C-alpha cells in the first residue's frame, strides 16, 4: 500500500471487507421493481418545501426523496423520456399517470386540445406534459452519485430542448476510425438557476452548460471516480432499456 493511499476508519473495528459483504447481503431483500428513482426539482416561491424545510429557498435544487438542498449541481445525463399525467382542475387531485402514452390522453381530448400547450380533457381535467431526464447527481465532496429524475414541464420545456441540443451536438470523440458521437453520459453538465420575472410572477429556471476546463469539455471518465460513474451509467441505461427502472409517480412525489 502506498503512503498516500487512504484507508477508511470504520467503527467497532469493522473491516472494509466485512462492510462490503454486509452491504451486499442487506440489499438482497429488495428487487429492482422496488427501487424508485426520486425527483430532483427546482424550488419555486410557492413550493411546499419552502415552508416545511429549514433553510430551503426558491431557486435551490431539492431532492424530493431525501430533502437535500443545493445551489448548484454537477449532473451526468443518462436517458430521457416524455411523461404525461392527468390532474383535476387547479391540480386539486391526481387522476392518472399516462406514462409515454400520448395517444391515450389525446383520445380524451377534443381536436383543439390534442396539441395545446396546456391540454384539457373533455371531462375538464388538465394534462401535464413533462420531459424526464434520468441523471446522476454527483456530490463533488465525496464523489458519491445518486440517480435522480429531473422533470421539465411548462416553461421549463424550452430549457429541456436546449439541453437536448447541447447533448446532441456535444464534441464528438476522436477514434482510430473517425469521429463518434458521444453517449449521453460521456460528458457532464454544470447546473445553476436563474430568476425569471414576468409582471407579478416570479419563477426559477435552470441554466445548463457543459462542464468545461480551459476551453475543453470534461469527460465523465476524467472526473474523480470517473470509471465507476461510467460503469454505473451503463448499468442504469441497460436496466432502463429492460424496463427495470421504476419512477416515483407524480402523485407520490407531490405529497412530499
């Protein structure tokens, strides 16, 4: 062992090998269908967390499941999907999660509302259109990663479109056989928020940019613990494509 290699000091004389084996064993009671991916939201002036959580401020990022608050984020995108949910008028109650079934909810609307910005069904319910980005939230202090969903709805959909363009046109990778388009998770992104004011209304939107250093985009593989993050992203993508990733329903996460 080199002199500068760090060794974790565990309580009670527990060895790292004992901890690893215990951790693996304790997780066997939960299958993948029970592992719900939490939402990562930007707090708005009327978000319930502002009143319920000490220190919470509008414009902060909040992990809805853990309550963790941050002013900025380092994010690795993995996959994304459209999501449609149906609500009673004025969001008075959750009706149905349509998932990616656009045709399903459109069948509940008249012709005028099928492609409206804020569709309303024939029964008067509201359809919430969202783009969900599945991401790894990276803690730069301890290099830990946490899988989250960033939902983009309403005015945030324009930011989702902008981010999609940045991911699509990120620098290609030079190989022996020419340039190759980078996987979503090859690069990572810095995220902050900005305040938007329109008349009496105020809200916050994300600012999302490639993580750059000296004019060069930083690969996820070049981050501390980068190969582990890359491998975890590959496994997550495979699980998602196999239908093994469960998303917290809008009804569940709204109740936080």
